[in-house]
C-alpha cells in the first residue's frame, strides 16, 4: 500500500479501521504512523463552555456581511456577449460594414469562428462564477483548444503570401485594436465585478 491508499482508507471508512495490508506500510512510513496515531486517539465528549461558544459565534459574526443573490447565468452570458459584439461593431465601424464583411466567405467564416469561441469562453467563465456548475470542457484546456482551433482555421482560410510591409501594417492594426481592447476590458470589468472568483488557480492561468 502507499500513503495515498492509507489516506483513502482513513477518509473512506467511518470507523477508520485500516486493512491488514497497511501494517507493512506503517512499519516503514513515519508520517503515516503519526497520522494514524493522531486519528486513533480518544475523542473527548466534553462540550465547549457557553463562554467559548459565544466567543466563537462572535468571531464568526464579526466578518459576516449581507450579500446580494448572484444573477442568473443567462444574464451574465448576455452581458459578456454584448461586450463582444460592441467591440466587433466598433472595430468594423458599424452594422452596415458588418453586413458587408459577413457577405465575404473568408472574413465572414472567421468572424463566426471568433463569435463561437467567444461564446464558449463566456459560458466557461459563467460556470466558474456560478457555484455548482459543471464544465463540459475543463477551463484549463479550453483556451488552449480555442487557440489551436483558430490557428488552424486562419491557416486554412487565408493563404500564405509574402508581405513587404508586415511590421508597419501590424503596428497600425495593433494601435487600432488597443483602443478597442481597453474599452472592452473596461466593459467586462463592469459586468464581472458583481461576480466572485471561485477558482483562483484557473482564473490566473
């Protein structure tokens, strides 16, 4: 048996009795012996004094603050997608330009790809905000899968060709996109500030 097997046996059994196979492991593992000894000690049945209970209650109540119920997931999703489409409309310069872009096969297809992936990311983010939500795709893998999908889609839709002024054109696109990104980030903050980070390790990645 391993240390993990010992932990499973201790947490999975109400009586905390270990199987016979665990004896050999306990002879060679000091940490597991200490754990078993700590859990095997006598349990005191003496209740805390009323003064101790009042102190614990006051300590817990001191940090309690009223909170508003979290909004439904549909509200969060509509807010996130509204920010996305507002940024798209600003970048394309309005509805009329958007209609013209959508008529072009390549740009229309890639725009639909971006909209679909934005919806997936928004849905994943909402499930990280709403407690008890289940993830169809793990959040840690979703952004990697989306980047791979978009890379393949762009490579298939737009043929490779030499660029004489790549850096100048890229700098112009970067300057134009930076303003849109700043506005979108501010709008996203206004939407997400009413939520809570339930998975800090996932959020920071």
